[in-house]
C-alpha cells in the first residue's frame, strides 16, 4: 500500500512539473508579447503560394508590421526585435474566403430553429459560429441572410470589427428579400397562425427599393434577394420558378449602386438566372442551371457564380428520410453535370459553401468538391481568394500575399496544388496581423 501511494505521489509530482513547465512556457510567450506587442512578426514556412501566378516560393517568408504585410519572398528583412514564427512543413496562403455563409443557422430543423429560437439566443450561436469559422482559416465571409433575425448580423459584424469578439471580416445583408409565398415564406405552416417569413417581403420594384433602404439604414453591406424557389427535381428536370422579373431586379441593382453596395441572388436555374444576369447582379448563388446566354452575360459583366456544393453533399447524406436524401442526391448529380459545362464555358466563379445547416468550421470542403467536380486546384484557390476579395469589396486589400495587403494569412500542411484537401486542415491563422491560431 505504501509503495502504491508513493507511486501515485511520484506520478502527481511529475505531472506537476510538466504542467509547471507548460505554464511557464506559455507565460514567457505571453510576457514577451506584452513587452513589445507591436513588434514586427516574420512568418517562415517551407512554402508560400503566390495565388495570382501559381508560383510556389520555397521557402516562404512574410514580414508583418501592425495589420499589414510589409514584405513577401523566400527571404524577407528581419527587423531588430521581430518575432520569428517557424511554421515548419506548411504552405502559407491568404486567408480563406467563404462568400455564402449563414452565421445564424446551425444543423437541425432549419424552419423550426428560426421560429422557436429567440433572436438573442441566435446571436449567441452566431458569435460562436463566427469564431469557429475563423479558427478554420476563414478570415473573410459574406453572411447571406439571418433567416428571420433581421439586422442582428450588424451587431456581430460591428463587435468583430471593434475587437469585442473573434471572427472573420464580414459583409452582411440582414434578412434576405422575398416575395409573398416565396422561397423563404412559411408556406408549410397553418396560415391562420400567421407565421412570419424568414425574409423581408417585397412584391414589386418599388417595394424592393424600399426594403433595401430600410436594411441599409440598419447596417447592411449588400442585398440578398431570392430569385427562384421553391427549387426541386421532378422526373430528372429542374423546376425553379422565378420570383422577380429582370426589370424588377434591375431596379434593385440600380438602388444598390446608389447606396454603394451590391445585390446577390439565390437563383438555381432558368429563367431566374438569366433575369439576374440581365440585371447585372454581383453574384448568382447556387447557379445550378445556366443557359448559354446567361453564361455569356456573366462573362461579359463579371458576374460570379457561387456553386455551394457542400450543402447539397451534406444533405444527400444527412436527411431524415431516404426519400429526402435521394432527392438531394438527384439534385447534386444534376448540379455536377451542369457545373462541368460551366467550367468548360469559362464561367467566373467565387467560393461559397452555404454553411450553417451543416457544421460551421467544416466548409473548406467546398474547395475540395469544386476540384473533385472539374476545376484545377489553382483555379479554385484563385476563385476563393482573388474573386472572393473582389466580390466582397476588398479587392487589393485581402486575397493575396502582397506588400500593403492586410495580414490575413493561413498555413496548411503540405502543398495545396498537389492535394487541395489540405485546406480542410488549417494549422495557423492570422487575421489583421494578429495570430489567432497557432
């Protein structure tokens, strides 16, 4: 018994020594940072990808001063007092961008959570989602509608910008905009209960403008409009009724231009996708079906398609019934065939996952799926970072590792040009010059 007791004491003593050394190391790192919190930082890794050219620098170094990148190369100046972070066998990339997220949604019954959960409760979930996405390497996102929480995303964006909570740079829309009885209306509920829509109603061009002005007053950065729905496959044919005419969408685009913002549309197929392209929206999200004329207009006007494969892939495996899963799988198969045609036709793409109904922090799978279904890894990275920065209105500020850009930087294991899946395993995250994950 004495021997056992002594062994236990020995183990506890060794554990205390280990914990003490770890705490000491952590405290020394914290103390060093506090002594000179504004010290320049040099990141050193085995590789650095120049996303615009596809050139892989080996090794790669980045000098960060304050919130900006000051130098990039195989070797950069090491100012006196700079902290050098050795990131080993990783590749340095710009921070990932998700152009289609829902911070106010989580896995589960989407229609019920928007009805049963209070807005304050959903704000708490949104704060946690923002942090999770950032830790997964997403340093910038576009929140595509709060699904009935109004302008609550304004508070999330502003809290992130002021440093109160961690999260990506955000562009937000508040509620999406929909017609009466449209895609996000509570059509499956008892009409006598008057369950509210998850979107703001607008049934004419005049009402679109009025709603956009109210949302802009409440802090929105852009307008998200439902252009098609409900969308479903019937006997192998995509049925996707449009909600607004090209003239009505043009009024919205013109109002957005007056406000200095943009319009993004949920549009699965024709003719809604054509009407959106004719109006000159910034992005057509989902974009499952695009006619030749729609593709021509998108190339001509620089309108991005945002495929959102991950949401369909997730639901093809996570629906409550086999019939529901089969319906999602049928839509996904149709979408893959159409996507390959779009890639061959030169459609401009950005990357968005529709995360929310599936777990936040896992949406880098979108890049992997886009490669799996026909794009080259470099093309997908350019769509995510360069096109994503342009779509979100931060072109020339994020999306590339260049001097003068914000220091939004991630490190991934191995080489993403050889294996795009490594973006699903981010090991280091810096946003705005601050290390948030190492």
